[in-house]
C-alpha cells in the first residue's frame, strides 16, 4: 500500500471488517503492508467498533471544544497597528477591540511580531529622558 494515510487505512479497515475479518487479523495484514506507518492495534479495534455501530464515513469528525482562531495576516496587522497607535495598550484591551482571546494576542506579540515586553508595556527606565531620570534619582535619594 503506497498511500498509508489514515483515511486510506480506515478504508481498508472498513472493507475488511465488512468481510467479517477480526480486528487483530486486520492489524497483522496491515502491518505487513504498511510497516511503521500502520495504525496502532487499539486504533484498529476502535475503528472496527465504529464501523460495526453503523459508521460509514472514514474521515475525522469535528472535535468539540474551544474553537481555534487562526492568526491570519489581517489579525496580526490589526494588533500591530493598535500597538503602534498606543504603545501603552494592554493585551486585554486589544483582545476586546479585536474580539480575540488574550492568549491569541500574547501569541501574536511573541511569536508573530517578535516583540519584547518593553515595547508594549512602556517600561519607564527605557523611555524616560535623561533629566527625568536625574529628577527621579534625586527624589529617591532624599527619602
């Protein structure tokens, strides 16, 4: 079997199960043909049960749970634009404005835009002018 993809193997399982072949025998036959690419024995047992229960589709069904938002170029550029407009904007504010999760905003910051924390947090020690630093030092030393 040249095409040892999951869906191709599921089709073989479906066919052999329809011929009343046992799951362990299906596994042995597929292991000979597919080698390392073969599905695990427990997976073959699972698919045999599904086909016996009446399933006809060999494709995966959508999984329930939280939907994953793909960070496309439009979202990345929108986040970048918001940061450039207001460098003191928080991740929560960006998430609310763009209707995306805070985790997605964080992912865009660090993985897509490769921004360090000081770029969008407004770290005072980096951004202050020299005279402001001196005045601050004087206040600290007098206390």
